[in-house]
C-alpha cells in the first residue's frame, strides 16, 4: 500500500466503504420491502372489503325494499286471501308486472300457503298468471319454502336452485302475514351467475372474494361448488359448504369464529387475520352487513397477489448503482483537486458560499493552515446544506400530505354523495305516489320538499275500497338521520295499521308509539337523542260521508273557501319523553270541502322582511283563498306562495303537505 498515492488510497477507501454499506443496505431494504408489501396487502384487503360491502349492500337493500313493498301490498294480501277471485287475480298480476319491471333481474315469485301454488314470472320464462307448480313437503327442492315458514324473521336471503324454473338465484323471501297468520311468501331473485360476476369476481391474482352468513355457510364464491344452497331459508348447510372446512385446523376455525363475532359487534370496522385457507397461508379481511346478515370476505394470498408493482425495482437498483459510481468519481476528482490545487479550490469554495451555493466539496482537513481553513469552510457548508435539505424535505412532506388529504377528502365526499343518493332512492320507494295517482287521481295533491337530498318527512296512503287512510309524518331531524327515522317510522306505522286497522287512527298512533319505543328500548342513547315524530292520520269513509282524525302535534285543516276550520291533534308527539293520549275526532265529508294535512316545516319557514316564520294565520288565509281551486292548482299556488314569502332565506326543515277532496 506504500506504493499507492493519496489519490489511489482515497479511491480504494471509498470503494470499500460503499461495498461494506451495500450489504446491510440490501438486507434492510429486503426486510423493508417485505414489510411494505404486507402493509399494502392489509390495506388493500381492508379497502377491497369495504368497497365490496358498499357495492353489495346498496343494490341488495334496494331489492329488499322493493320486495317488502311487493309483499306488503294490500292488493297482494287480498288476492292471497281469495286466490280464485278473478277480479283480485287480474288486479294482482297487473300490479306485480310493475314490480317486475322495477326489480333488478325483472323477476318475481309468490306462493300461497293455503293452496301451495307457486307463481313465477321473469327470466327466460314467458308470462303466465297460472301456477308453475305446487309445493310439496315431500319434495326436497321445496324445503326452502317450508323452512321459511318456520322462521321467526320477516324475511330471509337464500341462495338456492329451482329445478322446475331451471334457475339458480339469490332469493329474497318475504313472509306475508294477515292478522299474524302467514298467508304467503313473495319476493324476487338475482341470478347467481350475474351476482357473482358483478360483486364477487376478482381479476387480481391471489384474491378470492366470498360472502358468508352468520354461521359460516358460503353464500357466494367464484367456485359455485362451494356455495351452501338453501342455507338462508332453513339455516342448514352441509359441512363442506362451511368456510371452516377450508381451514387448516380447529384452532384456526375458532379464530375465524371469534373474528366473525367481533365483526358483527363492530359492523363499521373490518377485521383481519392470517389463516391457512385451502392449504395456503392467506390474509382474511371480514366486513359485516347487519341488514343482510352477511359477512363480506376477501382472502388475499400475499405471495401471489401483486398489491405492489415490482417493475420499479430494477430501475431503482440501476439508479442506485449509478449513484454509487457517480459518488466514487466525484470523490476521486475532489481528492485530485485537494492535492494539486488546494488554494484555488479554497478560493472557489469561498466564492461559491458567498454566492449562496452551499453544495460544494472541500479538501480534507490537514495539519496545516490550509487544512484548518478547509475544515472551517467544510463545517459551515455542511451545516447550511443540512438545514436547507431539511427545510426542502419538510416542504415536500407537507406538500405530499396535503395532496393525499385532498384526495382522501374527495373520495370520502364522493362516497358520502353516492350513499345519500342511494338513501334518497330507497326513501322515495316507500312513498305511495303511484297508489295515490291510481286511486285518487285529481282528488288529491302532494307537496313534498325535503330540506336536503333525503329528509325526515313522508306521507302514507291505504286504499280500502270506499274507505281511505291518509296521513303525514314528521320525524325528528332531517337529512340522513331524519331519513333513517322515516324507515323506522314507516315500518312501525305499517305494523300498527295491520294490528289496529285503519278505521281507528287514534289506536294506530298509540300502537305506533308502543312499537317504536320497543324498537329503541330504554337505553341512554334513546333518552339523549331526538327520536320523536309528529303524525296526522285521517280515515275517510265515503259510505257515511265522514272523516275520522287523530293526530300527534299535527292538525287536520279543512275549508270550503269561506272559512277555515281544523281538528287539533294531541299535544305530545309520538315517542316523546312522556307518553301522550290520542283521541279520534270526526267531521263531515261535505261536497266542496278540501282537507289539508301539513308538517310544521311549512308553518316554521322563515321569510318576509324580518325573517319570521310563515305562521298559522298566514297559512289559514292561504288555504281559504285557494280552497275552491282544483287540487293540482292549489298545490302550485301553495308552493308559489311559500317561495315568495321565503325569498332568499334557506329552507329550515322538511316540508310535506297532503291535500284531498271528495265531492
């Protein structure tokens, strides 16, 4: 080594240092890359599960809502009670055709528990208003029907094949009751192959999406042989159709059961665990949908799934090698200048620092005046360069963080908007617009204006021939919380009307109050949140020409154009902290008299010069002024009057107004 000069020694020392640093760097880099791959694998599994849960819940919940309306239709119930009646027969199949067009796969079925006749229209089958076949308890293909009859739930979701119809579907089975007695089962079905293609198929290698029920029975899988057919109806599934049969040990099966229980207790979170699934170690991500009783699962084989694109690895290695080579050459050049031209380099370095260029190379310190000066300049340049790099690095980090936050915010905003649009579609599905138009025509008018995309107001209608039940409901809150309360209130009112009959509005209100209180329970959340609702119900008896009314903080107004009168409602809302008492009041159904049911959103709307509410007196004068007009013109006039009074003030609350007249 004595024969080598300082330049050669420095060059060899740098090469040796680079080689020594490269070995641990490769080891650390490999472990880091493995950790990044696992981290992104878990993130992908969680995000894919969340996405699949949303993609599955929205359309299935829509099909559930439509199936419930179809099964709970009064036309359906009346026909099932009198299946051989030709008029009811014809009316039912005309209405069912409308539901068929609204269903996703344009198909529906219905079974009469009395006659056991099975009707089906849709798919490749031509339309028929006659039974396709008759159910039999001795036929194993019909055990879904008799298993559903034994269920205590109002509906179930069942994956099953129908040999008579030559179809395999995800069936939505709705129980139809009359006075607590099951008189039929109806619903729709989604073709299983389309369901798997739309929601379960995955083009990414190493990723296996699936759907499980609460007991671990496989409801949907890319491999149709693993699906537990008919387990949704009778709760029975073959052991080979349970996901636990795919695991490596009983301990892993118990771990999966615990993860499923935790997912059911925390449905807003995704649970992850590592298991041996079908002989391969995989990462499982589970998300639970309480409304469907389904676990959405993604099994990710991290050794197969390419959650990170590895194509960037070789360019990085080549770039690192090029960087090391460049550093070696630069160091050699610096050494040469240190030995040959130390004074000139010091002058150039000083000029560079004075000009603001801190990224300079200085000679190594030596035991002389030049070495001390070089050391001082080097320390100063290094400190300034380090501070500058730190500042630049912080700016870049903050910029990246802001960009990621903006992207996350945009994605979250889109998801919220999509969810609210779905909620609006579901909420509009419960409104009886079609029944009102078909039954009352120009004898009614509706003004329904939610404050947001969805709201807390809705209206109801029941047709009983020469008798009608009309009503409006104002649930506490508006927007998404109010819309959720409308679904609860709508279900409670349906049950109360079935229990008490529509001819006794006061009993319906009392029963609805009891049902909702039982649903919410005596919990701290119930006592601290606003769950009350204002309701007004009017029962119209065309035979006796009278109107029976009962209300909870909603009054029934009526006017003949000369004066305005009203029947007041109870002073307490339903589900108030203190229970109220509700009573029926009657008035005559006179020719030329128009009746109005209205929520407080109309009366409380701010406007005018001082921003006061619309008020009762202004409301009564508006009714009297327009009471003799056709109802469609009245609705337009009320809307124009409110808009003129509101001016630039924002809408405070949801607004619902239901008008009817029987001359």
